[in-house]
């Protein structure tokens, strides 16, 4: 017989993640006394202290940190098990949640969704257009059925490379960097504004290789960054697909960097839990792979 129930583990995890007993009670929609009782049961039945009271704060003990990690893994696995059973029972999902890294071409994504919609018109799709750590968090929380990640996968997840991209450093033709009339080094960039797209994750723990200067303008969407670059407000590395029209129209021009003028990356198709992926998620993933493979390699 298990001495601790899943509900008690959930209460303990909520206290840790929400930052207190009152906050956990609000998150779980339970009374604070219920949360306190659940945590007390864990401590009494396992004969271990999970919190140490310092002033008005309850801090995790060393044993508490270990139990938090193991307990979270247990609860997450139970959640995945239930989700897998629900998908098997339904036969086909009524709704699919999809997280897509902003680097993935929008026109290609919409083509995939349109094709899936023709096959499964009754399935609703909820799309999260995320950046870096935002995609990681959606995967780790199990909030999505499928994700397209860029460059690095969160710990514990694997995926298939579906698309490689090239990003080029660019700025408006009248930007001061283009007026130097010579090859540029990274030192030349430090005196100018770097246009950065904000990591959509709440934790923002994903390190960025794009930051080369302390002078930055951070925005929330690629369209804002591109517009700012066309206005001469700064420079950035953009995937070629993003700025193809601006380059053709002469609104943007590649920077003549001696090193680092282009950067390569890869995008991955990832299922949060491959065993629990339903037929709809699998089919949408297959469509994405097929559409990417049909592209002209150039």
C-alpha cells in the first residue's frame, strides 16, 4: 500500500512551485488547511521534514528538494498516463495544441495546418507561436501535443531534425555599419543597437548566442524587429525566409562581416510524450515532415 496519495504529492508540489501554502491553495482551488494537512501527512508518514520554517517563509530542506523532484516526476507520469488513456479512448483528438518556434516559416506552417484541416475538419487546433524558452516550457509542462523547437531540446526530450535554416546579419542600407565601406568585425557591432526578439518563456533560462552588444532593443515579435531594422534602428541576424522580400526590395542589406555573417541552426519535431501521442498529433507531425521534405533543397 502506498502511504502517500497523488493528491498529497500534488499539494506538496504546488506549495513549492506557487511559493507558499496560501498560493498553493489558490492554484489547486482548495482550502489552505487541506494543503497544510496533505504536506503534514507526507512528513509524518515518511518521517521526514520537507520544509524548514525561517521567519514567515517555509523553505525546502535537502530531503524536501529530493522528494519534490521525485514527486513531480511521479505526478507528471500519472498525468501522461491519463492523457494517453483519454487519447486511446477517443480514437482521435477533438483539439490539438501545437507550439511552434518563431523561426519556422509561417507560410509553411499554415500550409501544414490547412492540409490537416482538410483531413480532420472537426479537430480544433490551438497554436502557440513561441520563442526559445517558451517552447521548452510548453513541452515540459505537457501543455501541447506537438512542438517544433529550434537548436536545443529541453532535457529529457528527443526529436527529429526536420529543417535546417540559415540566418544572415542584416541592416538597412543607410545604417552606419554599411557606411564604413569595409569588412566588419564583431567589435564594430558593439557600438550599435542589436534588435533582439524576446524569449517567450517565463523563466528565460535559455542562453542566447545572438547577443553581441549591450545596446539592444528587445521586442516581442519578428515583424516589429524587421520593421525597426528597415528604419535603420539597428541590426540583427534574421532567417532568410523572414526577410526575403526586404532583401529583394533593398530595404535590408547583409552586413559584410568577416566572421559570423551567417549562422546555421536546426529545427526539431518533438512530442512531449511519444507514447501518449494520439493519432491526430501523429498525423499532423507526419504532414509537417512531408511538407518540409517536399521543399526545394536550395
